[in-house]
C-alpha cells in the first residue's frame, strides 16, 4: 500500500518528502544529530562534497534513499533560510532488498540512519510525526 505524500496531521504540521532544494538544511540537521553524540566531529568541511550528491538523491523518487522533513510553521526562521524558516526536523534512510520472509514477503527493508530536530523545535511531537514516515516510501 502506498501512502499519499505530503501528509498533514491533526496539529496541521506538515511532514513532506525532502526535495533537492532542502539539501543544505538536511545536512545541517544531520550535523545537529551528529553534534549531539559523544566524540562527534563538529567539522562541516565534508558538506561541500556531500551537497551535489544529496541534491541528486531526492530527485530520484524511486531510488533507495528518502528524507522527510517537518517545516517550521510558527517557529522563528533560522537566518531567513526561506520564508517558511526551513525544516525543523529530519528523518533520512534507505530502502533495501533482503530475501523475503514472513514480516516482509517482498523483501523490502527500511533503515533510518538520521533523525534530528532543531533544539528550539523540540518537545512539539515532531519525532512522532516522522515516525509515521516509516511506512512504504512513496
């Protein structure tokens, strides 16, 4: 079963699939995640190399990579990123093929490897919204 995206939850918070124009914010939010980990490297010099690839990945709608973001309605804009303030939360992952079994007879398996929320946007339920993206990738 495919889910129609974007979805709107009752709180009127929009979860949407990231587009190529979100690449810089996706990298920034990933840095929020990695920066909160013990012994993390705060350097962002690798972002310049990652941006071209990350801009191309969301443009592949049937590709194995997917990122979903929660925009910042009602939250202060971060340096004027966009008129909506840019994404406040992120989940990114891949869909891979595994030999089918009882829980997944078609063999597709999802793996979320980046989950992050801006510190000023936390405690608003964004993680629960992003958790809803764990279903079939559109």
